[in-house]
C-alpha cells in the first residue's frame, strides 16, 4: 500500500521532526510512505475574509496538484466523521481489499482546507471537534496509521 501525507507547512521544531522520523521508520515495514510538505501561503496580519479565502484556495490548488486521479483521498477536517482506532484500521483494510492501493491523507494549513479539496476528498476524517496545530496533527495521524497496520496484522501495540 502507498500512503501519502499531503500537508501544508514544514516542521520547524526538532521534536516534531523526530516524532515524524520515528513513525516513518516504523511504517516502512507496512507501506510505502511519502510525506509531501507544501508551502504555507503568507497571510497578512488582520487579513480580510477575502484574503483568507484566497490563501485557502491557493493552498488547495497546490494540494490538488499532488493527488493522482486514482488516489483515495482522506481529508482531515473537523466536520469529518470521527473514527476509533479500530474503525480506521478497518477502513484501511477495506480500502486495500477493494484494490485501493494509493491513499492520501490531507492536512490543511492554519485556515483549513479549501472547498475544492473537500469536494475531491473521498472521505472526511475528524480526530476531534478541537483544533490542533497541523504539526501535532501530522504526528498523531502517523501514529494512528501505524496503529492501524498493527491492529490489522494482529500485532501487539494497540491496547
């Protein structure tokens, strides 16, 4: 299975980078992982609603350029469906059984995802009604993907 994380912004703090490296290393046993960090568009201080929309649309266009037509897209969004770890594992296993070998998880920037990205998504996934920094969300997502593979292989890790 090919799993990609398409995300806005680079990791600046070493503790986030270290965590991403650790889970990336663990995931190499189960899938081909690609993390595609895209440029975060500049947003002026006291930006207007129109400027915020323009930033989301520009980031959305960059995200959509990274997605192949046959890729199953899972957008991380507050309004998405909340899943337990077991449910996410089951979803990933079902996708594999359906022959969907390319899965892309999308993490937006600080303003979220554009309508165009949300429309392209095959599934909206919510981790919480709370808002998290996108750097932290990347680590949480990688951990849950790793946990999904461990659950599906009946390997110890998930409790």
